[in-house]
C-alpha cells in the first residue's frame, strides 16, 4: 500500500510558491530483501536497492495514478527500512510505528504493560477512553473529573 500526502497543502511554507512537497510512504516493505518478484530490482541490500526501488515506485505512481509526477519532481530523497532504523533508534527494523502493531503493544500496554500506566506529573487523570460519552477513565481506574475542562 502506498500512502501519499502533500505537506505544503497544509503548510505552504514547506515549499516555494507554486511548488509542492509530496511524500509517499510504502507500508509493509520488508526489512530484509529476499528477492524481487518483478525482476526489476537487482540489489540484495537496501543500500543497493533503495534508489532502484524508489525509481520503480515513481514509475508505478506516474503510470497509474499521477500521470505527470515523474516530470515534476525537482528533488527526491528515498529512505529504506534500514535507513529509518539507523536514524530512529525506536524504529526497530524500520517500523513506522516504532514497534509491533499488536494488542500487547497498544494503548496503555505500550511500551510494556509494566510501563503503560506512567503518570504525567501535570495531569492526574489522562483520557484513555475517548469513545464513551462520559469523563475519561483515569489511569488509576477512577472517573475523577479533571479541572482543566470537559473532554467529551
């Protein structure tokens, strides 16, 4: 799955007038390369395959979704899962969510159940249940109202 967005549509200062800053993120790219079903990428490491894979993706997006994309690119920077892992220590094996997307790594259980309920010294009642039309449940389990306002 390829996710794309235009940062300059939200913040025009991110690009010169008349230009745009586009980002494309490919979800679920393997950390280790074991082969290429298309036969187009010859690299066996991300240092070898990063640019050819980025070329392939730009061609794919241009051919199927944004016809003039390739011709309009002034500069391109590609990051592989290995690059992401090198730059962000918590992005183990290049994961964008910096960890596993599994129930025991989500919400109040993150990063581990023993540390999932860490209290913020400036807030004794954190909203962890936004979906109920009542005051959020505090980390200690009570339903005490916060003095900073209604979180409904």
